C-alpha cells in the first residue's frame, strides 16, 4: 500500500468518526523506508536566479541529513531516523500548472510533504487544495499576509515557517528613520501582483507612521519578469526621491539593479532592496554602493555567527564555490522546521510521525536556523512563523576576502517588526504598531 493511499484511508476513518471540525488527533506513526519530500522552486525563467540557491541548499541538506552530518540539534538521520527522498519540481509556469503539479506530487508520487513556493499567487491558489488533500505543505517563502488573513483563514495542513513579508517593510521603515532621518521623499518599484502591491502598501503605511511628513512620489508596478525597466528608471530619474523602495526578487531584481547602475541612478536616489543580499549574490561589485539591503530575515551576509550558521556557510561554499544566498537559507529552514517538529512528537526513532502530529508539534514551537536567529511559530494559531530581521548598507566590495562590505547593520527583533496574534498586518501598521517591543 502506498504512503499516499495509507494517509487517505486513515484520514477517511478519522473523519468518519470525528464529531467536530477541529484538527484530527494524531494517529500512530508508520514504518516506511524513506520520507518522500516534494521540493518546488523556480528552476527556469527569471525566477531561477532565486530558485537555484534554494535547490542547491535542499540537495546539500538532504544529503547531509541522510548522512547524519548536520550539527545538533539536527544531527539525527533524515527525519526522526528515516532517510529523505527528494523530488524537485519547477515553479515556473502558470498557476493552473502548479495546481496540477501539486496534485501529481500528492496523488501520484505519494509525497509525505511539500516544501516550497516563492510566488504569492501560487501559494494563494494552492492553500485550499492543501487543506483538501490533507498534506503537510510548508510555504517556506511566499510572504504575502493575505495567505492566512484572507485565503486560508483557518489553516492546518498549510504552514509557513518563514515570516510574512510585513517585517521587511516595518524593519526597513525603522532603519530609514534611524539612519536617514533627513529622508522625506519616497518612490517605489514593485512587481504588479499581490506581493509587490502588498509590500508597497505596507511600506507606505510604516513610513508614514514613523515619519508623518513622508511624501510618496512614483509608485511603479511593472509586470513580473518584465526584464526591461527603461520607462520606470526614466520616471525615477526625472523626479528622484530620497529613497527608492524595491521588493523585486530573482532575475528581476538583478536586472533592475544593473540597468539603474548603468544609468548612474544611484547618484540621485538611495535604493532600498528588501531582498538586496540576493542582488549582491548575483551581481557582486555591480551592486550600487549605498543601497540598503536585507534578506527576508538576517540571512546570507547578515547571518549571525553560530555553530549552525558557520557549518552551513562552509559546506555550501565547499559544494558550490559561493556564499549561501538568502534563498538557500529560507529553503534550508523550511526543511529543518518540519524536521524539528517531527522529532518533537516523541515518535519512536526510525518511524515517521503521522502528519497531524507533526503539524500540532509545530504549532507554537521555536526552532534554530542556519542564520543564527530562531523562528517562532506564534501567529495564525501557530501555523505562521516570525523572526528578527536585519538591515544594512552595502558600501563596496572587499577584494581581499571577496566579500561585500555591509555597514551600519541593525537587527530588529521579531516582536518589533511582526504584528501580534489576531491583528491583520496592515491594520497593525496603520494603528501605529500597537504592542510592538523594540
């Protein structure tokens, strides 16, 4: 009997006897040879500049976990002593295609879990199907607040171990207020879908809350994957703001930075890239000096030195000859978050816990990551994680170490940049960050 059929039969028996709509109680663990994981990243198109690091990190981590080579507390083989088996799927293509691929992973491949997805559109479309198919799915990187605020308001099988993108905007606004006190005018270039639109709305609200005199000039929304940003850059150059806010990711972020650099636009505005460490990974010395950067948390060049973070950076560099980008960090934490929860269920080593038991163990948990800062699963009934975020300013390239120079780095703890439980992100920002501890 396949794992997927076993799961569906057991789910059906439990559902038939359930008297309430609460999540199902944990069933006994199943003995199986491997834990089958579907990893979904952008492997082609403009998003591949981002997804490449995620896949490399997953491949590295799967091998290391199967060898028991990861430092404590992740030194147990695979997940709870059961080796991992990976299936990789390309996230490029239409939402309809991703729905079909997700169903194939669950119903034909019989995966035990799915980890991945960067596009907020894909996460929004898949969330109801995740609950329908009762398959643990960690949307480890799409950051739109609407995923659990509007689309899947009572999530169970859909989890997100990474923080919402809200912390990007709030952290950046705080960083600007502290390090650029004279900045009063702001423009934005963001991709024209829920991710870019939500981010710009949150940034405007956060900046206005901290600087009531803030003035917003250009609000530009090119299509995802546009590639050519000549008209947007012309608009920015004709009426430059003190700060130009950008939430692009992947190849779009690299292309925008290169084109802005070639026009010398960094001389008239300070860019702020919320995913700027990824741009540095892609462009190196072609990154515009003076750009404010972050990495969806204190990832990549902003990581804190710990045994885990040093191990991860060393093995990634040894394997791929490059420093781990932010996409590698978030992909890795997406896997170890589930591993930590599975091994906290108390299930006998060598057997894989029942899916409901893993989800319940993840709710309210805190686990260590490869950036040196913990993730706490404390929003949306424990299905949504929060973490600290770091921002700094890229000032140039150190040729001796072959590393970027990022100065004036500031870390904002999770309680400072994430909304409290039960409050929508934008409402929290517009209300003046009520309850924030900074």
